[in-house]
């Protein structure tokens, strides 16, 4: 097959599998990515995601990950929501869960479809293929921009003219050489909505993200206590954050996702913080089975729920935090202390401190009982 006919066959297979965008690029299309990644790591902006440092060399170039790669197919699948994902932020007794986590885990959905497209490519070209969906040292966003799917916006996420900020990305590396698409042109202009809305000031500059201040990182990836100075900004966001994505003006062109398995589950919308605070490990696993939320584990999730409770301004939720002072997890106990410090009158909280702080075996939890500096 000619390069053009091979591209057409791949595009047809991608459309059959429900992908909304497909583009083609080469392994050497992102030479600046290595330098940008090195600067990000040098500033420590990856937080405690040590795997980024450990895989930095392979991540910096597709050819270092797989020397045989000659062509790259980048695919995008819309997960645009049907309703305003920020509406729940106005209901502080409810839990805000990021759009991508309210449905089937996108890794499962996208990877299965990606394998079908890759198989079609291998059949037509007699080539080798490898597929990647956000679980290998591949810089999907720069590659997607190089393949013309969209540009990396000021919030660092890929923005598509057709689908806004709501794209899941997948990559197919192949030994076949394919005609490349021109890269997408950056179209953010003077807009700074995504930067201005961030509750924790996670963008030190346009097109730069400090993960250590990002709510998505803090509530999903970060394993320890969340820094005190960032907790108020988290509000009721218990898993991820959609603020910078949702305000992008390009979203006005995005239709709701066509993929049934990426549509939000009814039972994961506007859940009560009170109910979530009562989840034991078995109930947590049952509720979030098959979703990205499950991988954080019950303890980290309840840490986030308790921060939401502390930010709720609802004294009736203090009873949930009181009960969790006896939880087996130090992470949960520490977050419960903070929630109580926000909901109880100072004399009542001081009385609790005198009864509990001295006997607390964990140093991090003991520090939560101390007044903020």
C-alpha cells in the first residue's frame, strides 16, 4: 500500500472504533520536549511522582523508548460531559469528582479500541506496532500537538478546535513510515481563563504546571497529608479537578461524548460527603469498581472527603470527622482532625485536643492537632 492509502485505512479503522480524531507524526517531531521535561523535573514540579524522574530519558524521545519506531499514530476520543462539571462546586455538602473518573476507566476503554486500530495497521502494512494509553513513558500531549490533533493550551492540556479540552489520547508506535500531518497551531490568544480560575495557583506561568499545587495531583497522586495551605482551595473536590478544563472557550464546539462507557454514571454524580465518609474498604471498592477512583484506595479518598467536609462550613458534618478520629489509617485520622478544627468552636476543639493529641501514635496526626503556624 502507498503511504496515503495506508493512512486512509488507519483513519477508517479509527472511525469504526469511535475515535474522534486521528493524526500522524514522526518520532523526531518533538525535539524540544526533552528540554522542557528536564526543566520541569529540575524545578521539582513533578512532586512525588518519582516515576517521571526515573523514566525521563525514555520519555524524552519515542526512539529511546522503542528504537525501531518509524511512524506514530495519535488518536483522540472525546469524553466531553453532558452537564456543567463545575455546578457541583456550589453544593459544598456534595462531592465533586472529575469528569474523567465518573465512568469506566478510560485506560480500559481506549486501549481496547487502540489495539483494534493497531491490528488493522499491522495487517495492511505488515509492520510491528505498540500501543500506549497514559501508562508508559510517552509524551502524548506534545505528540498529539505534533500530529495536528490540537495544541497544548496554557493549562498544558491538549485543546482541540472540535472537542475543546475533553480528549483522551492514545498512541500507536509502528515500524511503518507514514506521511505526517502538520502540527497544530496554538490558538489560545490572549485568553487566560484556565490560569485565572485555578483555586491553588498551580500555574507559575502560561503553559507551565506545578503539580505540587495542582488539585488533580494532590487528590489523586499525592500519597501523604495534603499541605495545609492548599486545603481550603480544594473545596469539595474529592477526586481530580476540572476547573481549568471546563472554562476553556473552545469547549463551546464540543458535543457530549458518543462513547457509552465514557458517559457519567448516575450514582457518581453529586454524592453526599456524609455518605462517602462512611465507606469502609469493601464499600469503597464496590462503589468505584471499574473507575479510576478505585486506584487511589479508600484511605486517600477519605482524606479528600474529610478535606471537603472541613471546607463545607456545615457543623452537622463534624460527627463524621469525630467518628473517623478512631480510623485505622493515620492519613484519615489527620484529615479528620483538620476537618474538626474548621467545623468546631475553638473551646470544643481544644477539649478534643486535650483528650486525643497526647495518645496519638502517629507524628503527622499529632502535628495536625497543633495550631496552624
